[in-house]
């Protein structure tokens, strides 16, 4: 390229490799390049006099064809300057790569999701499944492994456009527009994780253009934001956005069909198989400094029987993988199996708690409960298995 010193050429080559030749970078994108390749900050690239700046927080890489652009003319655009002054630009930037989860076991749709994220294509993905089966953890661990930034937003009924896209805040004594997590993710080329999305309301419709992979217009500051390469949206939910008929997930809502249609694929996450769950609990044991393979086997059998009975409508509650991890952790603290189980099932009603405890004592005593569990309820008047 024309007039390129080795240092400049090194930055352009590194940025082109990550984002493509002639790509548009934001300051966050530039930061990603220099941190990954241990380069000096390219002030020559962000200097408006050199002509690489093509918009607010937008800088275009030179190519062989374009060469080094002529200095950009000075523009006296009062409206543009006013908009720029309204947007907070001096906020502290954080490293948004999740920390790795000690003891994570790959299973389920991990490889499918990995291919989606690695493709760098915009491909909104909806993950649904019962509580405590590792939906969010899978997304976080994948991004930790790939060292890719992930911005997680926990959705509630109160979540609105101001929370998602941004709004005016008091910054250093001045009222400034602060970008929301959606805009941060778009500009950084990060993944946006909309956690528990089925708890949201129709206010989520402000994300329609975002879910189409297009830019989004920030009407409060008259600015158009275009997503950087690598930006994607993943959502998790306990339902498929159709509400909860059985009342287990109170607060979940029926989401707009046009909104749901913008998610390209839906991954249905079940609970892990017995063999996978044993691996998970064994890793949990190691993490908490315990070793008890017999307890792991018993807990796995216990949870399998309860789940089968639950899906056969024989019991109203279920033991999740997350709750099994709670039990293992309690066992590491108190060194007492039954106390650990009792403390972790006390959240259920008295009949259910007692039937779960009774079931475990039989399993721990070596009683084969799998056949009897096919026909006998775990709660009610008859709590035997």
C-alpha cells in the first residue's frame, strides 16, 4: 500500500485478517486488533486529518486499490457535532470475554452452537429448555474458550428500549447518551445473549431491525449504528415464547410471532443423559475437593427416577443438573450426604421433599427403584417407590 511504514502495514494486515479488507472499524474494533496482536495504538489511523475516518466512530481500512486517502475536508456540520457531543465517548471499556467455568463438560448442542459462532455469520439462535440444564453456561463457556466477547442481558418484564439500546444518563455532571448493551455488542462485534427472553414484553420489538442483521437507528441522538463483523444474537428461555401452560414458569410471556420468526434456529436443550451427568458431577466433586463415585452414581440414579416420574406426571417437581451441583457443593461443606440433600430439597413442599428424601435412602441402601418408579407416584398419600 502507498506510504505505509512497516508498523502501519502490520496493523492494516492484522485488522484485515480479522475483519476483512477495507472493513469499517470502530474504536472498540481497533482495540480488539491491537490487544490480540500486541500492537501499538494506531493514532495515524484515527486521526481525522488522514482521511481514514468515514463517520462517527467509524474508520475504514485502506486497501491496495484505495491506497492512502487524501485528508478529509473540514466539515462545519453543526448538527453532526451536536450529536457527537450528546454521546458519551469517555466511558471505561471492559474486557467482556467470560471467565472459563472450572469443571465444564461439553454435551448437547455445544458443537452446533460452536459452529454458528465460529462462522462469524449473523445467525440469531434461540435456546429453550427446562431450568437448570446449562443453557446459559454453555453459551458462556463457548465464548470463554473462543476468547470472544459476550454481553449478557437478563430480560425482565420491565426491560425496554432505553435498557437495550441506550438512553440519557448523567456522566461527570453532564447529560450524555450512553450506549446500551445491544449497541455495545453491535459495535464490538460481540455476541449479545438475551437471557430468559420469554420474561420480556412487547417492548422487545425495538430489536426487530437488530434481529435482521441490519443496523439500528438511535432516534434519541439521530445516529445509525451498523453491526461489526462477528456480531450475533443468542437467546435462552424456559419456553418457546408461547407462555407456560403448566404454571411452572410464572412470568413468562407469549412473544410476538414476527419477533420469534427472526430467530433462524431453535435448539431444544434437555437434561443430560445419565453418563454425561455423572461426568458433570464428578467434575463438580473435583472442583469442590471431594471424591465419592458411589455418591455420584446414586445422585444420578435418583435424579433419573425423579425426572422420569415427572415426565409421566407422577410428581410435580424435578431435580435439575444445577440442583445436583448444589448438593455436591453442600456435601463438600458439611461432609454429610443426607444433610446436603435435605438442605437442597427443602425448597419443595413438605410432601415432595419427604418423598425425594425417602427415594434417595432406598437408592443409597441398594434398592432397585427403577421398575417400581414407572407406576408409583413420588408424592401424595403413597410415597413409596
